[in-house]
C-alpha cells in the first residue's frame, strides 16, 4: 500500500501490485565483417568520390571598370571596321583604282596591326610559360618529367643571350625531382641572370641619375625616370627570354609593382638606413648633393632592375 | 668598406636587402610547431601524409580542406603553399613522396610502423586583410610537424620515475588479468629470480627477452601502456644493452652494488637519460599546438582492459607533454595553446555513428576534453570506405564497405553499436573483435587534388585557424 500525504506526494511503501515490466533494451550489436557482398558495381577497389572545388582567387572575375573598358573596346573596333568599310566603299564609288588602293592601304595597316598582335601573343605566351614553370616548381608533387622539359625549354631560350647558362642543361635533364630542377636553375641560371640584371640596373641608375641631374625642370624628373624605368623593365625581361610587347610589359610591370609592394612595409623600415648610406657613398653623395632626388632616383632604378628580375624568374619568391 | 667604394649601389642593395629581410621576417614570418602524437597504429604517419598532401593541393587552388579555407576568406587569402627548406635539421626528413607512392601503389599499403623520428615543414603564404595589411605584405606561416614512433611516447611518463617505483607499478599491472596471461612465461621465470641476486649479464638478457615477448604479445592484443617503448621499437640504433632491463619484485630504492637490481636500475636510469637527451630534448619539448590521435574503435573492440589501458596511456602522454602550469599561463608560455583529440579511422563507422565515436573519445579523455582550448573530433585522415546499407540477420543496418587488408574483394563491415559513453559491464561480455582494417583506396600517387578524408579540415581549422586568420 502506498500512503499519500496531505500534499498528495507519494510516500515510500510497498506496492501490492507487481511492478510494471521493464522496457526491453536491445542488446548492443557486435561488430562483424558481413558475409553479404556489396551490391554489384561496388565490388572493386574503393574509389572515393573526391573532387574538391576550385578555390577562389583574389581579384578574379571582371569588375565594372573591366566591363566598361571591354564595351568601349568593342564600340571602338566596330567604329573602325565600319568606318574603314565605308571608306573603301566610298573610294570604289569614285573609281575602282582608288578603291583598290584603299583596300591595299587598309590591308597593309591591318597587316601591321596583326603582326604586332602576333608579337604580343608570342610575348604573352612566353610570359605564360614562365608562369607555368613557376607554378610547377612551387609544387614538389608535380610530375618531374614535364617540369624538366619546361625548364630545359626556358634555359635554351635564355641561353641565346647568356650562353653560360647552358652548362646546367645535362644536370636538369638528369634531375629526379622537382626540387632538384629548382636547385640547378637557382645555381646555374638565376644567379648569372641576376648578376646581369644588376649590371643593367647599375647602368640605368647611372644614366637615369645623370639625366635627372641634368634636366633643368624638376617636373620632368618623374617622366624621365619612368621612361628609363620602362626601358629597363623590357631589357631585364628580354634577358629572361621574355621580349615583352605592350601587353606583356604591362603585365610584367604589374607583377614587378606587386613584388615591390609586398615588401613595402619593410621598405619603410629599411629606408632610413638606405638614405643614410646614400649620404655616405661617394658617387651618390655627389649626385644627391648636386640635385636633390637624383641619387634616390638612381637607386630606385637599380632596385627596379632587381624587382623585375624577381618578377621574370621562374623560381617562386623566397625560393629564388 | 671596399665593396662600398667599388660598387656603392651593390653595397646599398645588400644593406637594404638585409634590412628588408630582417624586417620582413619580423613582420611576416611565423613558425608553428605542431606535435602529432598518439599511440602506435593510431595513424600518425597517414595523418601527416594527408595533412601535407591536402595543404599542398590547397596551394594548387583545390578546396581540399574547406573548413580551413573558410578561415582564409574562402581560400582567397591563400597565396601559396610550398614545402619549407630543411635547413640544417638533424632530424631525418619525412619522405612524403615515398609514403604517397606506397599508399597509391599497385598493391596499396599503409605505411609501416614508424621506427624513427622524422620532420617536415610546409609554408603557407597568406595575404593580409585591409590596406595596412597589404602594405605589410603577406604572412608566411610555417608549420613544422614531427612524426614519432608511438611506442616511444609511453616513455615520457617514465622519465620522472625511478626504477623501484617503475618496477613495482609495472609488475602489479602485468600480474593482473587479462595481462597476466600474456605475461605468464615471464612471471613464472621471475619467480626464480630475486632482486638481491648477484648481477649477471646472461640472466639480465634472458629476463629482458621474456619481458619483451610479453610486451609484444600484449601489443598484439590491443594493449598500449607498454614500457619501455624501445623494447618494442628499438629504432635505427637497434638493440643495445641499455635496453636490457625488466621489472623485478621488491626492487629496493637503493640497491646494493653488484646485485641484479643494481644492474637493472643502472640500465633503467641510463635508458631514461638517453631517451631524454637523444629523442625528446629539443624535439617533443618544443611545440605550440598538439593533436592527439586515438584509435578509439580499435580500443573498443579489443575489450575492456585494452580500452582502459588506452585511456590511461593517452592521459599520461597528454599530461607529460603539457607545459601549462600557473606560471606558464600567466606569462603566456603555456603549451600547447591548442590541444585537439581525434578518434581516427572514422571511416570504419558509418556517418550516423561518427558523432558517437567522438563522444566516446571525449568520455575516454574525461574532464580534459572540455577544458578551454581543447576539442574532440572523429576523423579519417584517408577515407578508405564508402557508406552502405546492408541486411544483417534480417535487419537493415548502416555499414561501411571496403577491401579488408589482406583480401582482394570488397566486403561490408558493421562496426556494431558505437556507445557515446564508456560502456557498462554488460557490454564487455562479448569477446574481443580483431579487425586489421581496410586497405587504402585507389589514389593519385601525386595527390594533385589532395587525399580524400573525413573531418581533417575541421580539426586543422580548430588547431591552426587562429594563426591563419
């Protein structure tokens, strides 16, 4: 009997009735390799469904300005095409001779533009090859044979201007790993190329610094330094087998600026020491003393040569 | 000075480069030492292979570790991933390519037992956010990982123990069932040996052989608290007299010179010194973050004693590696700042049972699992199975399917009920279940798109995410 108190709460006591049956708890299932063979079609080796998506890249895709530029380009091209077509049709209306002459003139013009386009395409393709080689060298898991071939092709391109780099060709051909290929490139190709780029940089620095010092109008300093800098970028790029056209130069300059920008913060810290040394270095001291800014312009051109060399190098930064 | 006069620009460039490199290193270079620890056969080597392969594949713009990529702005801030140079490291290099080739060979095979230390490092170049961040340039986070024979880790708790205490504790453990069955020949032999017997080389060698045989037998049965580690895995230096010691009954604190106990105590002390100097100092005592891998499923299937043994071993290793006393916490030197426990081989259970596997590991670890900076996961560093639904005894059950090690055909495996907490006595009545696992899946030997895994990304995001943010 169970007793209930005044508050209705059930107190302790013996129950007359049998306690309710406990709920049946299923025993735990034991592990087992099952005799049952998986369904047909799943009988072979496990091939995981593994296809990771591509990661996004910063600044990928077309921005608004890009779309505007593309639209303007299309309009400009259409205007030129229709204008030229109208011109030829007009000349034919006047006389067939004038019509054919206009066809010849337009054809020659378009041919020259086409030749420039082919040259640009070749320059961009060369830049693309170096980019691909750089990506492959950064990846030790990449298969070594194609990396070796790409490296050898690049070395033969570079050897046209710097024949001494050919000495590493047998070593690269025998390399057994991507890291080994990178090692031979670093020692046998990049080192002499960097020395040559530094020589070009020193020449540009002396020329640029001197011209800046001689130019009467300080407002022209930036223009002269920019022109000499652009020429320097193309000289160094040619050294690395790139021979860039307009578009390739633009891309290269962007890369060079990016390399310089990545160390901009550190640059600020090192600037003080650098300027201190400019004041203590005899040649630069003279130039810098004559015209303020000339010494710094010279030094920046020299730095530009080295940054361009890094941008053109197939070795990833910090591995170079 | 001569260089300044001869070539002022080059001298200036050299100085600037030095300044740039120093400033850049100070601003942008970070090294994280990650200790991947766990008992033998917990899957440490495969974990390191998979982590490296998937990080390198991320550098090739494949989203192999989605949870980690989210910490990197969907991967947009990840500039590059490459293997860091070895420098002049004295620790052998972790040979990723050879291990990948073995996993993806014509007869796929798991890596052999780790027999020596090896080290690897990978550098992630990560762009910073914001205009100020862009000025400072991208950060380079180098992740250093050490692979370590699991057996040796059990020597860590031994380092602070004298021979007499170790001997008492080890014999008590060995004499208790079910360990006593494996230790019976040694224990029987030990009945005729006394601590104050004269030291004898032949007796010491025989005792060591019998003790080692007992340890090997126990390891096969799933036991993990087995000391000393080099008795099971001598490493590249091989067998040496310093390993030839074993526990004896009534070992005195200060054995008389010339006795067997004195000889064994001397070897025990030299062994501890040697392990401390050669294998631990400068290696396992220098890390920032730690991942402890545990084969929970194997322990569960090996029986109650092996399960408790694993729990004890894991707790002892985690405690021995911790440097988080009050003083260390106050000055910010507490190690590890992040500690993650992971139940490995989660691909041996179907998806629905994986949360229970993680919960079981948390229960096995106890209060340590819920402390700040701790996390518990269920992972498969390399997924070797597929989930299937099969009939078992007239019942539909979720299982996994793969090719068991040593077989050629695919089979289904039902891991049974996975309890979310330590099972009660009734659970352990079933006999231990022995399963060597599944062989690796079909893989690209170069792992260009990484390696298939389960939960590795969440684990790495938990342990490393803040360093990449």
